[in-house]
C-alpha cells in the first residue's frame, strides 16, 4: 500500500486529490496539511511513501518544507512530488536540487496523478521526463555550475553513459534497450551511480548531470 500525504493550502484541491487517489486499491491518503510547517510535522508523524507538496503555502512554503523533509534522516524513504500551477515555475528547479523526486502541474489528468504517485513510490523513474527535461533546460543555465565533484571521477565510463541517459529522462527499460543491456543490469548501474554520488533518487541525478556539464539541454529528445 502506497501511503500519501497531501499538502496544499486549498481545501478543494486536497479534497479533489484525495477523491482521485482514494479510489485506488493500492493508495491510501494517510494525512493532509494546509501549510508547509504542518506538512513537515505530518511527514514526521506518518512517514508516508509520497508527499504531494504544493509549492506556495503559508507559514512555510513547499520548497523549504521539502528541504526539511529530505534533510531528516528518519524520513529518508519519503519521496516528495512538487505541485505547481505552472509547468515552468522558477521554484521547481530549486525543489529538485533540494531533493524533490519530481513535479506535477495541478491540472494534471487523474490518470497521470495516479501514475506519478506509483512511479515515485517505487523509485523507478522521473516524473514526466519530457516536461522535467524542458524545465531543467530552462533553468539550468541560471544556476552557477560548480566544478564537478570528485564523486563523478569514481564513475566508470559505462556509468557515465547510463547517467546521461537518466538525465535525458529515460527509464531503466529504455536505457537497457538503448545500450543493449538487460533491464536488471540497467537498474543495477543506476543504483550504483546513486550510491557513489550520494543521490537520493533519479531526479537528483538529472540535476547533477546538468550541473556537471555531462549533458546539455536538448542533447536527447527521444
């Protein structure tokens, strides 16, 4: 059962999401929060698998709430999906850098919302990779790129190749097909890369790849 926390300052939005998700046999909405501070508190209390986090809320915004959840070692397994009104929101790139697993626009279709929760809960793929690539392409150039860390030097040539494909939004199966690997081998490569780089999930690998100059916007459009 996937346990979900809804964090949004609009009661009707929370009610709508709860209605959609509660109809699924494998998803349980365990708590709601009307602001970021409450979201952090409820995350600590319920330890959900996924938090749907509005980016603009009173008391504490979704960006800072995400940072606090990600920084709490007790909540290492909690995944955050940022909710935004606009698909190119300046704050979303910062949220991904802070540890959010992806983002969704609020007017997403119900089926896409359900799919997003399931995907992030299992940690298999980035949310809406095509949109995420576009967002990162838009904002990566605005962020001062640090020098590539020594961790990147620890990656093998194959791992670097896999990481660029992760950054392009490909799933494990798609990476396996492109590199002529088994899906299990592809997944193993991704897991090892995350361990070597200390990445929380695939979303952080995307950000790291762009910031390290391993991939540039538009490198892969398939």
